[in-house]
C-alpha cells in the first residue's frame, strides 16, 4: 500500500543523501517519529554518522538534509525534508498525491495483499481432544491459529490449515469406559450438543468414578489397547463415537469462523509405522539410548544436553509417549519422511471450502498435503519443552530442519474470580486455571450464547422494524466478533484472565466496536447524495489533521500484516484495526461529510469513508471478525 511506497522512497533518499555527503556504509533505516509534529517518518542516521565521525549530530543532519531535499524533488510521495538539531531527518508526506493514489488503489480493490507466490506453509491449530466441547482456552488456540492462516495467505503464502485429532488417547478411552462399563447412554439428551454431553456429563462422571474406584482405570487400559489394534468391536465403536464428537466440535469451529484444509488422525499416524522408521534411524545414529539402569530402566530415552534430563520416548512396556507421535507428524509436515497417506473428502459442506482427511485406505482424492517449506504449530506454552525436543530430533533427521519448524506458543486462559463464581466455583485467588477434570471451564457455545442474547437486546433496541431473523444474524455476528477479538487482542505470550462481563462490553477496545464502526461508515455512504471520488485537486482540500491521519493509517494494513506474520502475532492486526476505527470516528466527528457544502470536498471525504471502511473490513477479515453493513 502507499505508505510502504512512501517509506521505500524515504529509505532510498536517505541512502543516496548519505553517499552524496560522503558518508558510506550506513543502513538507511527509518521509523515513525514519536510525535507526528516532527513529520511522518524519521531517520536517526545522522546520529550514527556523528558517533563515527566525531561531528555534532545536528550538523550532520543539516548536511544530509541539504542533499535529501534535492533528491526528494524527484520522488512521488515525499513532500518535505527537514533536519532536527537532535540529529534526525524528518520527512513529511505529499498529502494530496498520497491520498489520491491511496484511495484510488483501495477503491479498485487493492488492499495490500501480496500477489507473488510465497512459501508453502503448514499451520496446525485447534487440536481439541475429541471427548468434549471447546472451552474458552481452546478458543484462544483456534482464534490465534485461524488468524495466522488468514494473515499468511494475505502475505502470499500457500497455507495448509491442519487440525490434529487425538483419537487414540486416554481421554477418548474415558468416554468409551463411560458408555461401555458405567452404562451411560451413548445418545445425548434432546437439545444437548453431543460434544457438550460427552465432556460435561460422561467425561466428568467417569473421572468422578475413577476417584471412587481406582480399579476402574483397568478398563481404560483395556479400551486403549483395543483402540490401538485398529480393528475389532471396540475400535469400530470408538471411531463412530469420535466422529460424532468431532462433527459437533467442528460445528463450533465453523461458527467461530475457522475452517481447515485437512484432519490428521493420530490413530492413522500410529498405524502408518512412520515412528518405527524414524526410531530405527535415531537408534542407528545413537540419538536415542536404551537405559539398563536407573529410574528409566528398560526405556528408550533422548538425553537433553542442555538440562541433563532424559526424555522417555518408548516406555519399558514398548508403548510410545506423546512426543514420539509428534515427531513423525512434524517430519511429515516438512516432507522429511515418505508420505504414507491418501487424502479423502471428509466434509464438502464446510463454509469456505472442502475439508479433507488423511486415510490409509479407501477412496483417495488425488490432492496432496505435507511437504511444506515451513511448519507452524500453535500449541500452548506448557508444551514448549516437548516442542524443543521435536525440533532437535528434526535436525538429526535433516540438518537445519529445526529452522523450518516453528512453535507459536501462547499462554493459557484462566477464569476470573467473578466468572468462576458465576458457574458455581468459589476460588481463593483472583483467577483460576481451567480444568476439564474438575469441571472448571466455560464452553465456547455457552459463551457465544450469552454474548448473543445481550447482542439481541441491544440490536432490537436500534432496529424495531427488522425481522427476528435479521436481528438473530446480527446478534450472532456481534457475539463472534466479541469473543474472537477478546482472545486475539492480547499478546499471545501473556495469560488471559477471561471475564464474562468484560467480554460482554460493547464499548472501547472490542470486536463489536469494529463492527459498529464499519456499519457506521457504510451507513454514511448509503445516506448521501454525493459519490465517493477523489482526484489530485480535491485531495488537496483534505488538509485537516484528522483527514491526513486517517489516510495514513488506512494505508498501513500491509505493514501491520507483515509484522504479524514476522512475529506470528495477529495481535498486530487487532491493534491496527482498533487504531483505524478510532481514527475514522475522530475524522467523522471532527469534520462534516454529507453536510459539507463544497460538493468536491464532500465527495473527497466520502472517498475517505469508503476506502477506510474497505480497509477496516479487510483487517477484520484477517482476524476472522464478521462484517455487517448494518447493525
């Protein structure tokens, strides 16, 4: 977008001016000044030159600026250059040309998305065990991962969105124990989602019974062994139950706006024998060691030189631990092993595209996955140690592979004291970590329902004549916007203390604020006799600070997206979206638009309204926040 072009021109001018002034080998870095009174971009190159040459920074700035002024005359978007006595070069935008070109590009549909082909990237996220409904903690993973998928595609990369299904773990076995050994019905009560029933009723009941009767755990072991066989009554029954739970989970994921390209099944990963092949390779190179003595006697371990610890990968009974399943999965993502899978259609009614599934047999579609140039795994910070082990093993399989395997960690979501109390838990501290076994959590569907009910009330107040169906659709959008934005606006490396009341706010730094701002902009355009249009002459009339600030901000979406991609932090998009919404509202409240008596100026301002709303909508799309023309 145009601000990046302006930035590129400034960098080139700084570099040329340094060379023309006799200062060589200096990187022409530029940045936003701390105060826009200094200009639109600044460079501290004179300070670095002064340190090396022994001159005063202000004198160096004057020398370089004298050359920069001449070079700027040949540029498109640099309006002026001025030195600062502190040793800075300050650059201001040629506002009329910048605004006219920015608005024209945006109106033509150019929203800064990269058009050249980027890397082939596999992004794994969500990965909820198929034994329960998604709770708010899972939603943070989903929102972070899905937004990364969107951002990376905006940046031109070819992205595979992966969802790993642990269909052979202990938590799945617990559900089967409940159905087969505790006599719990395998049909949910009428009106209750299947994943909610399995998690809130069956899983909770089974763990209560484990506490009362520890011998019941033997049934869990029996079920696990039957599942691992891959065939037989229990394996077939488990597959059917898992499918029902997963389908129910996916309906929540789709409701939140997340979609996937591929489901990877742990059971298939196990039966593919990928681990056995990798295990043999690791034994040959001596990276895994068999222990004859000590607490890990009879186990195969990976020694960790950094910590001095040993990570067991194969237990003494021959069973493999979780990390031994994650290693072949990571190798498959990067194409470091032969691909044992075929790929079949799992769901052709997924919003936004077909969902595929791995298969070791049956009908195959001809599409291919894996073999990515970069793999990003969205997994909470508690798994960081295991992810480091995976990365080290990948390096042993292929030198440098760990640089292509990235762990996007994130902190957990806790519940505030008020929210915990509201769902029946009294806690001592100000917050509590969620626990499925203890029943201390809030399901996503439950929270969306609460958000939606409040949104319905507010929406109906403002739209008395609209149908119930229209109000319901708007309320659903507001609910999704509120939840996604609340989970995305925080730094991924910081814990979120989730509070129902805070999430239900409709003012300030929230998803609904973005929704209302966009709808407000489109309403302005619907109620005008003018037409959004701007040229160099009319753009020259856009002279107020609020107009120029809005034009600059809306032209920085691609810069924010690049930062989000570089740091794997879509929070940057949330910050951009909120700043843009604030800039728009300050602009609209500060200058007349439809009431402007000068038709040319009115239409230029309408063009700003149209362009900024388009960019806001695109930034919301990158976060998975719904967009509605009317609220």
